[in-house]
């Protein structure tokens, strides 16, 4: 090859030796890339040495091309040693990552059963890690609650009232709306089907038992979890991202005591009240359907409800 080419093969006896010369900069990228492409394909199947003592200038483009050249050899399981670089140039070459596209990763056959067992193991490991984190959070909350019981004057009443307003009072409209609709639908479907057997009176039993004992509390809990739980997650996550939690620790405050405990106490107070309001709302919806659709007076509905519960 011509000596003016920025990359040439000097000798091939025993070991491939490449000689890089000139300025390996952005201005000569096209010529250097063409020289790399002109190298024999079989050269990558033998260990080689790149003599870069003749490189006068080197920038990031040139370092990327050297990394690409080295990746070509490594992709075939061989090693390309680089010599003759100054300390400044070598630091630049070492700082440039080798292009992933030039490396052909060796594929190892994994039996399907072994892959399945590995997936199950990773899933179990993730579950165990999440369980440990949940226990850690639970322990921190219990510890903060114990500190509060020993020092009641440290109770953050302002934060508690604020979260109680958000979790409880502001959630009343949506809870009433959903529960009254569910109670109405259950009563309507009950009258529609029970009327075929002359068992209209048992619709009251169904509405009362379902909404007061079974799914009423569950529906309210799901709504609170979806509404308030997601809001708590977003708030605490944004605080973590903005390093506000670290700032609390820097000021000597416990984030669990400041951020978590008032929210949990607000939930403990608000959830039973919302469940009670939801149950009453669902019964009102059932009574309204019983009066308009089933022809049952409110007095009869209340009397039947007392017998059912």
C-alpha cells in the first residue's frame, strides 16, 4: 500500500502490523475510514499491533476510528495492541468507548428449561427485594409511630389536617357518586331478575348485605388507593427527585416522621368515614331505585333493611 495512506500494513510475517500516520482528525475522516475498509478481511483473524507513533494529531473522530478498528479485531476474538501513542493521545483513545456494532457477541445456546429457571430465579429475587423494602418501610413507620406515642407534642397537626382534607373531605364527592351508582345498579338488576320469581323483597337484603358487609368497603378502599395512593406516590417521588428528602435529612429531620406518618394517619381516619358515607350513599341509591322502579316505599325498604342486617 502507498506510504501516503493514513493506515497501511507494514508487514505480515508472523504477526500483522498496522502503521498509522498523519493527522487522525475530523478533516481526514473519509480517507482514514476508506483505509480501514480497504484492510484485508482476513487480517482480523490474526493478532495485530497498531503502530501509532506516526500520528501527529488526534481528536475525538480519530479516537473513535481507532476504537472502531480495535473493535473489529475483538469482534473476531483477537487482540489489537496499540503502541506509540503519547500519554495525551492514549488518554483520549481510552476515554472513547468501543462501538457496540463492531463487536460480534458470542452467542451461547441456553436450554429453554435453564432459561425458564433463571427467569423464575430473577423474579423470586425481585420479589424478595421488594418484600425487604416493604418491611423496611413498615418498620420505619412503626418506629415513627412509637416515637409519636412517647412524645405526643411532636405530632404535626397542621400536616395531618391538610392531608385529612385532601384524602377525606375532597374525596367525598367522587365516593358518593360511585357508591350511589353502584347501589342503584345492584338494586335495579335485583328487581329485574328477582321479579321473575316473585322475590322483590329480597332485593333489599341483597343491597344491604353487599354494600354494608361485602363490596361497599372494598370499593371505597380501591377508590382511595387509586386516588390518594397514586397522589402520595407522585408527591414523594417528585420530592425524591428534587432531593427534598435529602434536604430533610441534612436538617436533622426524619422523612418518615415528616412526610409518611401524617399521610398514613390521615388515611386511617378518613377511610372508615368514607366507607360509612359510601355505604349510606349506596343504600340511598338502592332505596331510590326500589321506590321508582320497584314500587317499594321508603318505610318498607327501611324495615326490610333492618331485618336483613
